[in-house]
C-alpha cells in the first residue's frame, strides 16, 4: 500500500511540476518572446537569401 502511495505521489509531483512550467511559459508569454527573438531572425535570413523573379 505504501508503495502505491509513493508512486501516486511521484506522479502527482511530476504533473504539478509540468503544469507549473507550462503556466510560467503562458503567464510570461515566453513562447512568443522565443518566436520573435530566435525563430523570426532565422526565418528572415532564409527568406532574404532566396532568388526572386519579381521585385516589388
């Protein structure tokens, strides 16, 4: 019985930790900050290197 309670406690601890991390990401809007500061510049480099047929 103690072993089952220990396993349930570990599972609840992991769920709580994952929820806390995901809530922190949501609360501080870290996903969009990552997108703007890291992913967008990389995509802009790729886009700027493309050969173009038509220029605006």
